[in-house]
C-alpha cells in the first residue's frame, strides 16, 4: 500500500509540474515537457470535456489532481477494510 501511495504522490507531482510548464515558453517542447506530456495527457484527456475554464485560466489539471487524490484515498480505505 505504501508503494501505491508513493506512485500516486509522484504522479500528482508530475501533474503539477506539467501544469507549471505552461508558464514557460517552449516548456512543453523540452525533453522534460515531452516526457510529462506522454504520462500526463492520457489521464488529463479524461477531463477535457468538462471545460473548466474561466477566461484564460484552465482548471482541468486542478480538478484532475483532486479526483486522483480522492480516488486513491477511497482505494486505500477499501484495501485497508479488506485486510
């Protein structure tokens, strides 16, 4: 269970860094940006239809992080209840 918690934590950090790359010109074209796009965009594409934008601000990544955290806590609760 500790391994799963660490994976969720690292993926959350990757999502936050991916979001911060939008502040830097060419951030998504760097090697780190391309790597993060490969691992983050499949998950983030699940939330594209929500259109959580207010002006130029897009809150899809924030919502995706919240859903990931809630889902992982629910999974941890189910696993701990079983064992």
